[in-house]
C-alpha cells in the first residue's frame, strides 16, 4: 500500500487538502484528511504538491508502421516516457492492413502493447468498407472493449476514406453506441496540392505546410460534422489545428450537435516559423499532419480549449528519427509525418495554460485527463481521484522548472520539438495503479506492467434511439 500524504487533491470538480491511500490491487482505498497509515504502507510526502489524476493521452502512435517506416517509440519506451511526464494512460490507434480484418489488427496491436509500462486502450481505424468491417465493429464493441473508431479523410491511396465510408461507418458506430474519431483534412485537395508543388520543383519541407492549408482542414471538419449531423451521431475531431475547424466545431455545438474536439500540445505553442528555415532537418522534424500554423490559429486553439469548444489535449505522439526523416530529402511527401510529445504535454499545458491564466488547475485536470476519460468510456475508473478508481496519480510540482531537451528526455527519438523550452510545472512523482513509476527524476517504469483498458459503451440502445429521434425530429429535443 502507498499513502500519499499532505498534498492538495485536485480533480476536474474540486480542490481540497487530502491524503490518498492506494491499495495493493491498484485501486484507491481512501481519500481524506489525516488518513491513518496502515501497517506496512509506504508513505510518500506530497507536501507542497498537487495530487491530480494521471494524464491520459487519447492520441498516440507507438511503433506504428507508417509511410515505409516504423515509429521509433514502442509501447514500452513511449509509455515510460509518458510516466516521466505524468501521463499514466494512452489510447493508441490500431491500423488494419489495407482491406484487412479489424479484429486481426486489434490482436496484433494487443500483442505489441504487452510491453507497455502504463495502461492503454485502442481506437480501431476503419480504412475501407464491407460487410466484414461492419460485423467486426460490432464484435470489437461487444467483446473487446473498443468503443471508438478512427477515420482518415486524408492520406489518399493509403488510409483515406471517402464520404460513402464515413456515412456507413458513422451510422454503424452510432448504432453500436461507439464514437467516431476523424482526422479532418481534405485528402483530394492535399494530393492535388502536393503534385502541383512537386511539379514546380518545390520539394522541401515547407511545401508540406503549403500542401495542407487551413482551408483544407476547415472544409473536412465541416463536411464530417454535416455527415454526423445527418445521422444525429456524435463525432470527435482529432488534432484540431486551425481557427477554421475550431469555429466549425463551435458552430455545430451551438446548434446542439455533439461534436468534440482535441488539440495537440505541439499545435498550441509552436507556429509555422519552424518551416521558414534553411535547416532542412529541423524543418523535416516538424513535418506532421496537420502542420504547424500561423500564430493567430494558436490563439484560436487556446480560446477553444478555455471555452470548452475543444475538450481534450493529446500529442499524436509519433516518432521518427533522422534516418527516417531523411527518406524525404528530395520529396517532402516522403518525409514520415509525426512529432513526439507524450513526455512534455502536461508541462507544456501547465506552463502555457495554467501559468498564463488561460486554464484553472481544475480545467487543466479536465483537459489533460478527465474529459478524455468521460468521452472515451474510461470514467470513473480513470480521470478521477475517488475510492475505487484506479490509483493513477501525478504528484505535481507547480513551481518546479525544467528545460526540455532530447539530451535528457526519455522518448526513444533523437529530437524534441520543444527543445530549449523552459517550463514551470512538472511531475515530481507518478503513480500507476498504486505503484511509484517516476520519482524525483528516477524512472522505474516496468516493462509489461501496463494493462489493456476495456472501454465498454454505456447503454448504446437507449442513447442511439434518443439521439436518432432528436436528429429526425428537432422538436423532440426542444
Ligand atoms: N499525422 C501525423 O503527423 N502522424 C501520424 C498520423 C497523422 O495523422
Ligand atoms: Zn473476437
Ligand atoms: Zn491524424
Ligand atoms: Zn494520429
């Protein structure tokens, strides 16, 4: 047993001085002031620290095969790095083979993830449509604890789905009580712009951003919101990076649509100046989709997060080292897309969010943990400090500072997009299911200690019939 004593417990709803007793079964046994130390329990002094639910990163790609490479952080190194930064759970993406079985892919990802040091769940990507996909979605929801599916509106010729697949998949997910995640970029427009830029000899990484302008994201966001609206289905848009998409979500929500938005720590603090350099490698290291944006979009993203238009923060953690990035030396479309972030998300959000007054500490908990747990059916087991919840805690030092660098980070990748940034607010200790996994700079992550988190849907039938009735007859919800 582990008794966390003398801290201030902060959840999305409350803030109070309290001790937290973590049981040997990995659940929280008691929360309250002046808790007795049970015989044999280890005591961790949380004086001066904030005790918060461990972070949940709802968007990672550990050891993902992508663009001819495999992401360099695997489920062990990536989740271990997350623990060093206060993140105790991830939801990663299962990507089936082209035309392949969703269940086979889910099994393959389960097996890769057995080495994880922290808990994990899966979204499963739908990249084509046929009867088997429809049946397997049902099996994943019923038998395998998968309650969210992913769709790429970009990556033409690879992962991209058209509006027909979106219509069918959103309808099927809705019927099952599951939630669809959408990568919203118009893949046809991107493919055309890429070809045009290459034809003009513009082969460098700056063309990556030029081929994916904000309009391309805004259009796709609006289109999928319309498709979801036809069904009355909820929809979750991943890595919102523009004012355009943020506005589309805000307007849909104002109309009463259940549209959720996620923003990446990277997009909140880094702008498109990273592509305006003669340093090819530095620029290529920032190639991710969506790309980094002009400054005013960052302000819109912060406003979206503060106002509740965007509910979650993630990283799209997807690491490629120099050798992989160099595959695109003569053609920006061959630079594997992705940036690291899992280790630094919480500190970046605290420093740029809480310390600037954009977020309260409770809102910080909501956007780094609780909202994700609620939206993705992990609550109240995750995202909450209460008796019976998993003892996933971060003991946060709001005044501790560190300078982010690839030289000291734990991510298995040779650069850091936040290199040189000094952040105040850091994970002093991280506890995963009652076990201290990070303590004062000592990473004690255990290979294989992470568990698969089943995320069952709630009452799917009741939800679907209520929402569908509302979509068909607006008067029903008046
Ligand atoms: N974007 C990235 O940058 N990497 C992984 C997949 C994605 O959509
Ligand atoms: Zn099965
Ligand atoms: Zn994406
Ligand atoms: Zn992604």
